[in-house]
């Protein structure tokens, strides 16, 4: 009877977690970076990690909270979902990096980044505000990462007549950033 009660509590916890959207929202390439249900890399590992984490966390929480097993189950499920989500997102990011590159117009590009007509660029740039990295040179393209204000990076190329900058990491184009939010590091800007 006690085992049935624990299974029911874990089931209740999973239902609550799923209703909050932790385990029920699919992760896509345009998902928000970070968080329990958003990852900056495409894939399903984060979703699976959140579900497995919720189950294991609920079971552990139930065991640890002897007097308040329902609360322990719920808290454990929530914490487990968050931990599993973070681990799954890291796995997605690693998979995206390891999944390969291709060459477009002489530039090595991550396979999740769209090709474009490039113009030669180079040098170090700095983000003047926090800005999204996109899979293509358009605000409609999926988010693949983010630069924070003050973060420096190497500009690999320009796209769309210089309106977009292809960001390089270790010699690979990893995403586009709108040129209005970055500038070369050598420039002085009174408002920055």
C-alpha cells in the first residue's frame, strides 16, 4: 500500500510539473536560451532530461521528506526537472558543436547556421548591448545563442551589405548578430 502511495505522489508531482510546462514544451532551434524549457541549441535532450530529473527528484524528495512526503515529492520533482534540464541542454550544445561544419564561400560554418553571401570581415568586435545570435542574417531566423554587453568576439564576415556580422568561435561561424548592436573594439563611443 505504501509503494502505491509513493507512486501516486510522484505521479501527482509529474502532473504538476508538466502542467507548469517544464516537461511538456518541446525544445526547438528557436527556443529561448537557458531556463528550464529553453536551450540555445536544438534537440530533445533537455526535454528528456527534465522528465527523468522530475521522476528521480520526486522519488528522492519523497524519501528525504519523511513528515511532509507530498511537499518533498513536489520540491524534489521541480529541482530534479531543473537539474535534468540543465544537463540535457549541455548535452544538446555539445552535440551541436560536434555535429559538424560545412564550407560556404570559403568560410567554415556550423551546420545549424544558414549560408549567406559574405563580405570579408575580420578583427575583434564588442557587443554594445545584450543581443541574440541568429541561425541566419534575419530577426526571423532561430536563436542559437547570445552575446552579452561588453563581450568581445571575432568577426568572420559580413552578410546583407554589412547589416549582419557572422560571429566566429575557434574559426567556425556560429551565428549572426545584427550589426547595430556591435562595433569594432578599436572604436571609441561616447555613449558606451
